[in-house]
């Protein structure tokens, strides 16, 4: 359409000169504002037709060679049958690369569905390729469903949009598994036949290719089996052996897939915008460009085949760890496992962990969580009211009180557990929001203990029920507070000049309370163990504390935090750590900002800045610099002595030993420093101090 025709059709009018004349009348700093178009809309607006801002313009820069799969077949640019071994290998491997890129946070339209065969797999006549494409579609659909069901992902982790693509929903899982089994057997048969028939070294590559195709089909069949469960909670509880078997098949097959990758044809590298796509027959990078919303062009990095294999290897290795989860019976055990497991980048694995622990049904989810909480309380403090031997008369009424308390706690614990499904940054943000509820639970747990203990006193029972549920909840809340602070180190949120009061709070408030709670619970358990014995029974010999190892490691942690507080305080005095100028800084504001979320807890009450400052200034004035370094040296040495007895604490022992040597040198006064280096690479919250 010519410019003249367009003008007469749409009746456009050029207002550029009028617009510029109107702008001249505005004074400097004046802005014409339309009520429905404010700063937010202006900053979010997309300048249409600008290649740097409008993702749709990518289509105009790079023209698609193939507009649809049918057009590609008609123009003989795509095959539906008679694929060579090299072509099959390359198509499968490139599809796996795109699958991993999608799982890593990119959109389906820009990754997997650049494979035209996935748009209409039924059009393929080649049995191997057809079954592979259908299996990939079903796997993607199942993985997407699991991530959506867990509801623990953010925009930066995963893009759930399906763009109305079809995922072979009309084909049942049993049919897919049966067809994959037939394709695997057929591939194995071809490989064995060629291996026995081909004696020529020149054709050895063809034998290796058939072996590679067999292993790929074997891999995709086991992959699909692992994704085919609709109820992950029951599946991992009842079918753990079968799941482990298929995980091992995937891991074994991946090794063979990687070994035969170079036998396929080398893909052509095509640049679309800033993204470089590997293009082989059946792939068209810009085929779905019109489906993308008019947003800023999003740069994606298609994973290399080696990186894709590493990603999948980690996925199945970590999945084997999840098989152990149903054997964990307490909330604390599962939560501690989840803290470590949530460090992985894969949003799919984090989502799968959620679905294995808690059923999808809200009712069943609440019941499962309530059982986990009850088991956790019983294991930690063993309340007398939950003991079958408890002789209290109105036991049913007491158990009803306990049940009401657990029911009230359950939704908050479900929310807390779901937070583990998010990435580390979101975890810290969301965990601060649950502090208010858990602060209230602390008060309610103490109240429940008081009521139950009063019943015991009324009936003149020798049993003690004071501080049972309260001690368990207090220990849990202290662990949450510690997790919140330590995650700040992991996310590198703290400046070096604020570390001293962070370490002080961990040492003097959180760990002091936690160690005191463990000692109290241990004494409580010992007392009630004796009280439950028959009157004529001999008193048992004094046993070891059930928290012996945990208390030892907490003691070592306390020594480390105390040492770091003293070391960082001395560094600040010497000017080895630069502080902001007082005109532009307020330490009290920073202190309250970092520790403000703890205001919802009454036990322990948040330590106010003035209280910290009084103790900090007393410490500085009471001791000389060499003495402060000496205290840090002694604490590092005591921590090292404990850590060296536990093989799992090798990193902590190494850091404590290194820092002990540094503090000994500084406390001697033989060396004056100009600068120090703090290396947080070994452990996020225990830096290695280097001179």
C-alpha cells in the first residue's frame, strides 16, 4: 500500500509542527500530564517498531524460511520419513538442549516449539521420531503441571505460558509408554543386528549411531515414566524402588547419549536478535515470534549440549535424593533437608519436592502437615500428655486442646514449607512475613502448657508439663530467626561495616537462647523419664544428652560468631574496614532495618539498638585492641577444637584454624596491617580472614 493510499484510507493528519509549537510554550520543568498515563505507565511503555524495545520487530529483522510445518513439507525443506541416523541424533539432541533452556526460565515459544515437529507430531511417518516428539510434549506438559501445582515459582524462575500449543492430551499415558517401549525394542534390535552384520571399520560409525539412538529412546522412556505420576506423594511413598530404577536408567543412558553426540550433524548457528540458535532440519527460531507479547526483547541463551547433559544429570541425581523424603517423619527433619535442597537452581526439582512431601488436595495437605508437626513435637520434647502411659483422668479433653493448637498451627507451617520452594532471595523476603504468626503461636504454646500443667497439679501427678510445646515452638522460632539472618550473608546483603552487630546478635541473643532451650528440654526429658517409671523400679543411670551433638555444634557456632564480632569490631577501630561518614549514615537505622522483623517475637524480645550500643561501647572501652584480638583468637581455637572432631564440619574447621593463626599474629602486636581481605567463598557467613 502506497503512502497516498494509506493516508486517504485512514485519514491521517500530521500534527508534528503543532505539537512542537505547543511544547515551546511550556516553561522549563513543566510537564503536561494525562491522568491515566502517569510515571509508571511511561516507564512501562514500549516504543512500538523500535527494535531495541519491541520484541515483535525481531520478526522483521530475521525472516523465517519456513512459515509452518505443512509448508516446509510441501517445499521439501522438512522430512516426515527416511531420516538418516545423523539427522535423528541431531534433532533429538537439539530438542534436549531447548528443553533444558525452557526449564531454566525461558519461554516455550522461544525454545522447544522452535522445533516444528512438536507442533504436529502426528504428521510424521517415522515411528522413532513420532514417538520421541509425542513423549517430549507429554513430558513438558507434566513438568509444567507439577510446577504450576506447587505454586512456588517466580517470573524469573519459570514461564508457565503454553501459547495454546497442543501437548498430545488425546493420547493416554499407557499408550505413550507402550509405544516408547516398542520404539526402544526396535532401536535395540536394529543396533544388535548392525553390530553382528557390519564388520567394516568404515561403517562402525553407523553402528555407534544406532546405539546412540537406542540409548536416547531408553532415556526418554524412563524420563516420561518419572513424569507420568499424577500423585507424587503416593508415588514416591509406594513405588520408590521402581522410581529409583528408572532414575538410574536415565543417568546411565545420559552417559551414552553424551558419548555419541558428536556423531550427529553439526547444527548451523543462527543469530536472532542477541540470541544464537542451533538450527538443524525441523527447527525455525522465529516461527513463534508473533506469539510473544509486545515487551522488551528478552535475551535467552540456548544451553550447549554439554551444559544440557550436566543439567539433566543433576536433575536425576537430585531426584534420587527425593526418594528418601517419604521416610522422614518429622517437620524439622524435612524442613532441614529442604533448606539444603532449595539451594539448587532447578525450579522443577523444588516444585517436585513440595508435591512429594504434601499431597495436592488441601484437606490431605493439612492432615499430612499436622501429622508431621505432631511427630516433630513428640520427638523433640515428648510431652507427657502424648504418652500412652499418662494417667491423667480427663485425657480426652487435654488431647482436644492439643489437637486444636496443632490445627491452628497447620496453615502457617504449610506456608512456611512452601516458602522453601522459592529461590533464596524470595525465601528471605517471604519468611519475614510469617514471623507475626509464629510469634503468636509462641504465646499460645506457652498458654497450652500452663493449662495442661494445671491439670497435672490438680490431680497431684508427679509429671511436669511446663514448657513442652512452648520449648518446641521457641526452638523452632529461634531456628527461623537464625535462618533469616544467615540468608542475608548468602545473598550478600550485609556491608562489612555492619557485620559486627549481626554476629553479636547471633551469638548473644539467638544462640544463647537456643542452647538454653536445649538444656532445659534435656533436663525435662530426664525428669519425666524417671516420673514414668513404676514406684519400685530402680532409677536409670544418667544417660547422655540426646542433644549432645547438636549442643556441641551450637557451642562451636557461638564461639565462631563471638570471634567474628570481636575481630570485626577491632577492624573497625583500626580502620581496616571502611565505615560511611557519620553525616551520611545512621547505624541505629541500619540495625533496626536488619533486625526489625524480629519485633513480632516476645520470646526472645528483640534487643533494642540502645541495649546493643551500651554493651558494645563497654566492651570497647574495657579492653585494649590486642586483648580484643586475643579474645577472638581464643574463640576461634575453641571452635576449631570442636569442629575437628566432626568430619562434616571440615570447612568450618579450616576457617577456624586459619583465622586463629591470623588473630594470634594480630594479638601479638608484631605486625601492623594496612588492609585485610575477607573471603566468603568457603562459607557464606564464616569468612576466611587473610592478611
